[in-house]
C-alpha cells in the first residue's frame, strides 16, 4: 500500500479539516507512519515528501528491501558517517522548503532540537493532518483487518474448550498466544489480558498464577500484515449471582445500544454518551472509568476516540472498537468489545464471537 500521493495532497492546508496553513513538505520519522505511507517497515529511517519529490532514507540493513518495495519515492542509503538531519536538510534545501511538517507525537525533544539546528526550514506539527488519512481505511486495509478479526474469533472459539477452574490466567494467556499464531497471526496485537474473580475488576490487569473463577475477562487480538484486531469477552466459571448477571446484561445492553447508533460522522463523545447513559441508568455510572472505544489499525490505539473528551466526528471508513465495561473493585468486572467498520449509513460489525453469557462449571 502506498499513501505518498495522499500525504502530498495535505501539504495544502485547504485540504485539512479544519483548514490549516500550507506546508512545503512533511517529514515522517516514526516507523508506523513510514510503514503506512510506503507499505515497507524499517526500524530506522526517514521519509521526506515535498511538492516536487519524495525521498525514503534508510540504512544498509534495509536498503535492498526498500529498493524492491518502496514505490513513488527515491530510495537513498544513509552513509555510516552521515546523520538523518544532515541528509534531510540537503533535500529540503534543494526543494526550497521553508515550512516543514513533522510528527510531533513521535519525535523526541532531543531529535527535534537537532533538526532545528541542521535544517533551514521551520518545523510545524503535522500529526493531525495524518490522523484522518490513517483512520479512514482503504479496501485493502479493511480486508486485512477483517482477516485479523477472523483469526481472533477463531481463537476465542478454540480457547473456550480449554477454560476450566483448574487452568491459571497465565496458562490461558499462553494458550491464546499459541492459537493466534497457529491460526495465522504474525503476532498478538498486545500481551493478552486474562483476569478472573476479584482481579477482573482491573481493566488492564496482568495475567497471574490465579486459577480461573467467577468472571473471566479476556482481551486479545491478532496482527495480520501489520494491522491489529482487538476483542474482549467475559465468561463465567462457576456460580453466577444475580448482581453478576445484572452487570453483564447492562454492559451488553450498553454495547448493543452504541453499536446501533455508530456511524461515520458521529462525534466521539456523543457515541460514548449513548453507552454511558445505559450504564448510569442501571446505577453503575461510577464504575465505567474509561472511554467507550478507539480507532485501530497499524496501532491498537490510534488517534480518534469514542470518549467523553473526543470532539471530532469519526471518519468514514474508520474501524473503531466499542468496549463498555463495569468494574466493581474487590468484586468483579465485565467488558465486552467488538470492532466496527464505519460507513455513512451505519456500521459493519467485524467481530462474530458470541456475546451471551457463557457459563463454565
């Protein structure tokens, strides 16, 4: 996948939302955006996109692969006695670049200062210009992420057969990783979360040597071609009290209500409020402490949110998680998470795993 032409288009600030000042070039130094722009991953490198040319710079470890994979950009190998700011500075000078956009969320203060010293252009934050391009998935990206979620769903079905009161959280997490890889994932999207009993009240708890009991919350996903999936399911091992059932039903209702309302163009905080109102009405508003969801792609958590502080509309073609939860400290917690592909008319749920409360004795 190659997004260089699209990135060049946003040099013109009129193409941004909201409109911004024009830039003469954009510098990508972070590995995620370089991979997104060119389809080729390197741990080290830089991509300079000006109005007249594009240059992909990397070192000897990646140069052969870059020359074979990177399109619409000149591929240049950096010398052992050269620095990226020096080489970038030469490119900017010959293109008469005065206003250079950079990834302010990626670049460290130290590197920023070096670029200020080595290049003649003024540096301007440009991450927000890239956000909407990253959020709106192409047909190819959509297909990859759908496959990643298929592997995740398949893994959930398989591990259900392994859940017993005798297996530990850590052992179940290991089985999740094994089955994800066996089913075709490059790797897990993140270290799986498996917490049970009182520990299930910790949204991002770390699996331990505790045997499964009560509610068991499992949060995991597969990576395919660099793109992530993300899913959470909560099952019950042993007896289920009336309050446990009420909490589970409330979380599921909140999620289904939000899914029904999800569409491209909805403001992130408005979508969050739809689910939050259901949880608050049931008396658990104080126990839903995180946002409803986030966009996802090459990173598990990308820029847009369905959260109380998100003022932006969710873009067409974005893939967003919907993951309400209720967490009662010292008792238990429940979270249910699906991935939705947003269209102007509504959404497509990419997550197919069952959501009724599964009870395991």
